[in-house]
């Protein structure tokens, strides 16, 4: 007869096998050249297991991957020679949909021949993405059963610890309240400092602020939002609001690059 400990070990082993298969994140975006124009016929590769590789015919791409760190490579070739390329480091910590636009840069090594290295198998990648979702429902049922078995085992074998857990919960609530109060005090101090900073800025009309940011974008043609904040004497909140207004009016376009944004004229 199988005892409780053997059952728990078996269920935990099964859980470790099936849980990684239920995790899935989707990465999508567009590929641009150095002039911020969409590039077609780009070869994109991500070092997942197995490796995924596609050719983007319209400048867009999409990959389904699991949790972990990856390198996404984009290559544009002409006459079997690499003309533009780039690499992006990706760290996936949760499932969901991620947007990552890619900018290609000129490839310096002109002697590299790409014709012998690229082996595309797009159909296999697509089939793998479609079939991976069929197992989510039965695997979810198994996971719920595993957690229920673990909970039942520990609650039944160690009932005396429930009182200590309640005491620990009450202590943790008090600690959380203290942390919340400290955070409120810090937020109030930051708001006061921000207000003082904004009062010290030149008292310009909204149209003048709008024109100052737009002229800076026109002068540089393409500029990051962080650089705009450094070059104009306004708070980060004001700069962000002006750029959002310009995007809504269709005057400029915002392209995501890493953790920042590149602002260009449309």
C-alpha cells in the first residue's frame, strides 16, 4: 500500500514535469532600418529550444516562447550578403503578450556569406505554436489536483501549526500598515519637491511649451524622450503630456526601443 509521503513525492515529480509546458509568452513587433522605415524580407531567429526562425515579409514578426532569457537576432541580406543586422536580449518572467520593435544597423563585416548558414523551417515552428495550447486544460486539472493533495497532506498531518500561522498573519498585517504609512509620507514629500520644482520653471503658456518640444524634435529629426527631457526646462510629466498630445494629433510617432522611446516626425 502506498503511504502519504510516497504519494506526495510522486505528485511533486509530476508537477515539475508538466508545469513548464503550460507557460507561454508571445513576442511581437516590427523591424525598422536606421532611417526608421519598415524593412521587409528580414530573417529573425530566437534561440529558444527548439530554435525558431522566420522570414518577415511585411516587416512584422511573432514568436511564442517560454520563461527564460533569449537572444533575438534580425538579419537583412542582399545578394547573399548581410546588409543590416541587430541583436536584442529578452528576459521573459511571466506569460502574456510583449511588444518589441527592432531597429537594424549596418553590418560591418562584408566578407560574411549568409547563403550557407540559413536553414528555415517556418511550417514546423507554426505547427508547434498551434499544438502547444491543446495541453493547457488537462495539465491545469492535474496541477490543481497536485496542490489539493499537498494541502490535504500538510493540514491533516500538522494541525497544531494553524495557531502560529494566524499569529504570524496578524503581525504581517501590522507591518504592512506601517510600510504603507511610511510610503505615504515619502510620496507626500516627493509631491512637495515636484511642486517646488515646477514653480521654479519658466512660466510659459501651454502653446509655447508645445512649440518648444516640437521644434526640438524637428531639429533633431529623431530623438529619445529622455534627451527631450534634458534639453527643455520642464518636468518629466509635462514633457510626457506634450509628446502624447503630438502623437494623438498624428504629428509625431513614438517607437519603443528597450526601456525608452524614440520620437520621430511622421
